[in-house]
C-alpha cells in the first residue's frame, strides 16, 4: 500500500508550482523528495 503524503508536502508542491511560475515537475520532485509521478498526479 502506498504511503500518504503529508498536507505540508502537498502545500509545498503547490507553492513551488504556482510561485515558481510553472517550475518543471522534475525539479519539484527532486526538491520535495517525492516521485515525479506523485507530483504529476
């Protein structure tokens, strides 16, 4: 079973995407430590 991502991590991903003016998903995944697919989903 997959682990659930914390609300803080979700907010960080959203912040990096919106404040970063559409920062690449690969970069967001590396910065947050979650998989590319998780960031994409």
